[in-house]
């Protein structure tokens, strides 16, 4: 008889945890706050990420099926940049937009050409 109140307490706690843990499927969020966002494919390979680096620059990276970076875009208080990699992971297109330097460069057949 003395055990009945304890059993009721345990059942009450389990019921409360079940209610707190249950969340109906939600498809629309007003705001999501994270320090890093990472997208993976069905095999768990990282395919994209957005994060703030230690120096304060925000960087968006897109990777191929092997996880190799193919697109990198970043920005900070100095400006922004974009790099598109070729099949050998060399910068094929490089765009830089900073206060003191603005540049567009394209690499074709191993030769860099500044525009």
C-alpha cells in the first residue's frame, strides 16, 4: 500500500515527459536560430553548410557527392567573395568585392584571366 503513491508519482512524471516530448509534425517555422546549418544527403554526406567563422565571416559552402567543396561564398565587414571550383577543385571563377579591391577572375585551361 505504501508503494502506491510512489508508483503514481512515477507514472505522473512519465506522462509529463511524454507530453513535453510529443510535438506534432511541423512544416512552417517563423524563425530558426542556429550557430551552424548543415545539410546532408541520404548517405549522411555533408553537402552544404552555412556558419560563422571565428573571425566573424559568414561562409556558405556547397559540396559534391564526395564532400569536396565546389562553391564557397562568404562575407564580412570588409566585403564579400565567391569562388566556383572546377572538377579538379581549382578556382575556376573568383569574384571579390571589398572596399579596396574588386576583382573578377576566370581560369581557363590553367591560365588565370582577370576581368
